[in-house]
C-alpha cells in the first residue's frame, strides 16, 4: 500500500516548489529596488505617526507589481507595535466597495458578523477602530501614543465594480479621522488606461505616488529564475540552458516573470513524473506546450456563448473521419468556413440556441483567431473562388471538454 511518506520521500527534484509560485514573496526582488524604494519613501511617514502617500502601480502581467507591493507590506510588519496594520486584497474576489470594507472589518474584529450590515455602518466601524487606539492612548506621554495606521493593498483594483466610489471613500477616510490615525491605499492594475475610469478627484487622491513597472528582459528573467530555482530545486537539478530557454520564451511573452516561473514549475513536475535527474531544454519545451494549452482552455471558458458553440462545432468536425470539404495541406486539417458554419448551426439546434447570421459568424471567427485558438487561410487553386479555411490549433477533445465544463 502506497503511503504519503513514500511519496514525499521519493521527491528527488524539488526542495521548495512554493518558490516558483506567483504568490511567493522573496526577501530579495531583483531589478525592482528603485520601485521598492519609492514605495517605502511614500509610506515611511506612517512609522512616525503621519499620513503616508497613496500609491498607484500599473504595468503588464508578470512585471513584479504585486510581489514588490507585498514585500513593502512585509517590511512594515516589524512596526506593528507602532500601530501599523496592512491588508492585502485580490479584487477578483473583493470586487466592490462593500466587500472590501467587509473583509477589513472581519479581519480586525473577529466577532464582527460578516453580513447584514449597511455600508454606512461598516465605514463607521472602520473609522472608530482606527480612532479608538488613539482615544485609549496616553495623551500625557506622546511616546506611548500608538494610533492605528492602516495600509490597504488592492490588487487588480480595476476589477472593482463601483471603483470610483471605493477610491473616493478610502482616500477621504483621513478627513473623518479627527483624532489620530491614517489610512493609505495602494492600487495595482495591469491596464495602462485604468485612470480613465476615475473622476478627477479620485485620480488626484489615489495617484499621489505613481509607478510604472516595465517588463523584464531575457537577461533579467534569467537572473530571477536562477535565484528562484536555487530555492525551489535541489542542487544541480536544473541545467543553465533550461533556465535561459524559459527566460527567452517568457521575454517573448511581454517579459512575463509569472510565465517563466510557471514553465520551470511544470518542467520540474515533468522531470519528477519521469524520474529524471535533470531538467533540460526538452522539459521546458514540453512545459511550454502544456502551459499554452492551459492558457487557451482558460480563455475558451470565458468566451461568449456563440463563440463557444462555434468552437464546439469545429472540434466535432476535427474528430470525424468523414467530412465534406476538408482540405488536407501539409498534414494539417483545414475546414471551409461553410462547413464550419453548418456545423455551428447544427450545434445550436442541438443545444436549443438560436443561430446567429453568417455575418456574426465571420466576426466570431476573427475574434477567436485573434486569441490564437484557431487559424485561417484563404484557399488557393483547386477551389472555386476564395474560400476561408479554418484550422483548430488545439486538441479537439480538450476544446469540447472546456466548452462543456464552462457552459
């Protein structure tokens, strides 16, 4: 009988695989010291009981925004005795003003009911909690004055539905703190045009300190991966060329460090499953294929309904042995747009959905192709006129399963 101990003892690859997680915050962040310093300078006043600046950070996915901001929060932890409290929230989960305040209150007041309160009550409770420490401090001895100062980090802040109300509420909280205590806000967004969602007052209050994180280049990614792999894997497991390959691949994907870490994590899992002693370029290439498929299927799950139905119809065509208008070119199966449209109509009927017109169908094709899930070419000689030929870029069974799971 297999035991957990046998499984754990059989691990010959990983030392601490958590080091390859995007949620891992290292003590040292390479190539982000300037950004770290600017954030620390902006927040340093709260250590002395004064208000820190609100910070807004944006840049592409995998550019170190979240890790840098969380590292700054970690560096504030030793000052908890100064009344400093930090909160991190992923706005994919806490996507409204109400949910953000509710989450903060549930952390600072463990016996506080999580539902059934008005927003006004939540806000007043937060302000009272910040002020109460100041009210209860020794006014005769300023050295013993430990007013509370909170820093709230909102990751992917642009996903908040009532964003302007949230920013306005949090940044204006300091106006209601009549005694002592402060609130500082850090907002992170992947979208450069994020500020267009805010009115002028919110922009001025949120963006007191504004940072733009540039993507990493291949050399920087290589150094970052080398450091993470040193923690994640046992000695002499990863070939240098494998790290360089993963770095080059990620650099071509907008310098996404998360993607580079994912490639090395998957490569390690592949090596472990095959009882290999080394991680080479081959494992990285295989990891890339798996990662690309996972990404594609994640995208498929978020597509509009009729684009999913179109893909489902195309996938059923690819799985069939007999078909009407297949063009086989250099071993690749290409299907005429007419054939795919007919199958799309058939799928709609089967699933009880109304069929969209051929004009909409062409727009769906263009949208799906832009995501890299299909490819289209215009037919050459051998067919009447110019026919659009369509190729599915991923395994049809997995495409169907992704559509079925998300529909």
